[in-house]
C-alpha cells in the first residue's frame, strides 16, 4: 500500500506542473487553465453523443423525404 501512495504523490507532484507551466507560458492564471480543461472535457463527453443523435435524426428524416425509386413503374 505504501508503494501506491508514493506513486500517487509522484503523479500529484509532477502532474499538476503541466497546468502551471502552460499558464506561465501563456501569462494566465493557473485556475483558468484548469477550468478550461474541465469545461473542455465535459463538452467533449456531452457533445459527442448529442452530435451523433442530431446526425442520426437528420439522416432518418432525409431517408423519409427522399425515397429512391428503382424504375418508372414503381409509381
């Protein structure tokens, strides 16, 4: 168990440096960079299925409106 705690502390110590270094490079607050990553992850998680459902609905409606007839005698 002690090994897991040391691994967790290592990633906590060095993992958060990404946001800090990015904020220093861009001249922003660290809190703003972290909030951006949080909002981006939520929008990606929610946006993907919503976009899929919109496209599926649009294709279904297109198929209902434009039916392809194979010949003139199918009227």
